[in-house]
C-alpha cells in the first residue's frame, strides 16, 4: 500500500477541531511564490497550483519516465498547502484578497533531492507545456505552532483563528510571525468537489512562549 502522509502523520494533517500545540519538524516542498486574489480565474495562484501538481506527479511517476530516485517508495501525493500574509499586517484581512501574498506548496518526500526536483520541473514543463520556472525547492522549519481543523468556507476562518488566539492567551503563548513563519493552511478537500460548509482546512500559526 502506498505511503500516505495524512495517515502516517496525523498530528500534522488531521488535528482536532479545537486548538492544540504541535512542534513541526523541517519539511521540504515544491513551492511557488506570488501575490493577488487566489480566486481570480486564470490568475497567478491557479497557474501556480497547476505547476505544483504537474511537478508533484512527475516525481511520483519518475520511475516510469526512467528517472531513478534513491530511496524512492510508493506514496500518495500530499495535499496542497499555502503560506499567506499581507504586507504590513499581522493578521489576514480576508476581505482584501487582492493584497494577498502567498507561497503555494506541496510537500516532498525526504528522498527527493534538489537535483530530482530540478529534473521534475524541467520534465513537467516540457511534457505539460507549462511554465514551471517559478517553482522552487523550499525547506520550511515551523517549529512550535498552534493548529486546529477548520470546517467550513475559507471566509469563515477568522472565527477559528480567534479560537486559536484565545487558546494562546489562556496558556501564556503568543503568535510569532516572521518572514520564515507564516499563517499556514493545508487543504484536505477540493473546493471544486466539496460544499463550502464541508471543506476541511488545517490552520496553523507559529507561536512562542511569553
């Protein structure tokens, strides 16, 4: 059976629907940086997601393409993730999507090297006729965080964020946003196939002890 990150690392992908502290180890990603409204049809965000999946599945199917990756094992491509912020703001203003800055990402298995990533980006661009030039191999070390499962539309996330902030205040912690530690979302459902009220999104914020 193929290795499934969501099942093997439930503490990172299947948190309860209440705030909880978690220490997240460094993880490698395929990533594309951009800005603007993610809902814009044909916009930068949707183009980035297309490139991410093209590269992710090229790596997943690398053996059939004749590219051998040391330590490779069969696995399920992990879910889409996003790191979000707005310049000059400590909190996300969901009403001002045009000012969003983001890093869209898909986790990579640890056996994938930068050389393997570069091969896959070139191969995916050639085969899929996509511009994968903005994709990068990114390592993120989040460390201590608070997270919870948000069930419902993306625009309702502020209520869950407020619960996380309340939990932190009650337990002597505060958020610790930096250029390397951002508002983080993991998308467990496809919004094209799920009703908004059933969408599941992991919300994660970096924290520090006060």
